C-alpha cells in the first residue's frame, strides 16, 4: 500500500481544482460518512478528543475511526492574544494542524497538512443542507478567515448561478481586504456583487434581507440579537443559518433567545421549523461544546444530526421534512467531528494519486 505525504500547497492545489461535479461528489460521500455516524452505530467507535496545555501552548488530539480508516488530527494552538478592535489590525496566523490516516489494521497510508482541510470540511458540512435551499440570492458572511473564504467558495461552486450578493461582516479592514483579494484571485462570477458591511450601516436591515447567513466567528456574544429575525418584517421570509465559529461553552454566535423560539414546537415559528429541531453535526458534541445551545437549554431531543436527516430523506421521508429543508427556517450548528477529517483526508489521498500531487512512498 502506497504511503502519501501532502503538504499545505498540495492540499490547496487539489481543493482549488475541484469542479462543481467534484464538490458534489465529495459532499455526497461526506454525508454518507455522517449517516454511518448517526444511524449505523459508528458513534460508539469514536474516541474522545483530548487537550493538553503546556505553558501558553495548547495541543488538541482528535482521533477517529471508520470501517476503512483509523486516524488522528493534531492541532497546535499558539498562545492567545486579545483580539484587536482596530479596523486596520493585521490577520493573525492560523492554526497548525496535521492529519495522519491509517488503514483499518493501523498501517499508515498518508500524512496531510490539515490547516486547509479543517476549514474546507467545516464549510462542506454547512453546504450539505445549504445546497437544498430554494432561495439563496442574498448571502451574509460573518468573519474573514479561512472559514469565511471556504464558505463563500463552496457556496459559489454549488449555487453560484442563484447568488446575487455576498456581504462580508468583519471588524478588521485589513483581514477583510485580504479575503476579498484572495476571492478575486479565485474568481467571482460577474453577476455576483461582493460587498463589505460598513459599520455605520444598519446591521438589522442586512440580516432581514439575507436568505443565508454563515457565521464563522469565535465570539463570546451573539453576532446579532434575536429581535432582528423575530420581527414582523423579518418573518416575511425564512432563512438558512450555519453557525460554525463558536466551539466552547463560553462562546456563542446565535442569540439563545432565537434558538429558544426556533426549538419551541408551540411557538409562532412552528410552521417554519420541522418538529422544533436544530440541525447539528453531532448532538453529543454540541451538548458538550455549543455555548448558544447550552444557554438556550436545548437538549439532545431538540437536535437532529445531519446524518439522521439524510437517512430520513432517503428512507421514510416524513411529512414536512423536505419543505423545511428547502423553504423553512433552518439553523445548523457544528462543533466538528473527527470522522469528518478522516472522510475528507482519505478522499484527498485518492485525489492526490489521480492528480499527481504529493510524495508517494511504496516501502514505508
């Protein structure tokens, strides 16, 4: 079995070359791994992640297994510094991450630089339900880092013909400008208006006009109040919201008051939300790490994993499910699952051989 090493440049080259057909195929394979996790007992084979703090340096260890692979992602987090509120603040360096993928018997098949993989697989998770939406003309993106970039790129690849405007909301002008320059290098369709939210403009009007909201900020306070989406004006249409930036119990991107309304089967939103469910990647993970769900008091019964949603769509197809996914009010919360890294990492190793990328050893 060939052992493959993929550098950061190799990973970026493979990901940047993916066509709409490629991304759709990767997404289909990706969601099947989540179906296995949610509905076919794969969750019981997932080890718990671990964290080690040595002085100011933190290290995360995220192991995972599938019937085909064993793997672990190691993430190094540099000492934290207070976030600058200066509009001209320079971007901070990203996380360092490495993914090791082994066969089912433990023989290593690849090592990948995982910095870009983390952003890509997280954004792809948001796309699994987003690609089903009927309306996606007006997209709002909170954040200007790798997560924001990949959410925008994948949304354009999958639904670019239906998008008319994308607005980036971020405090740092320097970081926002860097994102815009990178997106322009990749290419923005001429019919799409790429805009930046000005701080003196109305955030409420921006949120009310949005069809889709991607939240990618490790915030400790809600990015906008619930009232922005519960007003009579806002209720004229529904939205898809993906929140992937907060990953600790002290963090929150979505106002818990909005989640309380969404998750209440007797609320005025009951016809827009299927059985009062919040879509999640992992119910157990969100119970332990999603601050906004914790503050809203949403328990496991109020969550529906994406893998379970896909399983329902392909089997019993309960009444109202498709209408909710396409036209209802959908909130998707993700804190990450190790099986996501293995699914994407193993796929990248396959693509590397097809595209001639990476270093390949036959006698590892």
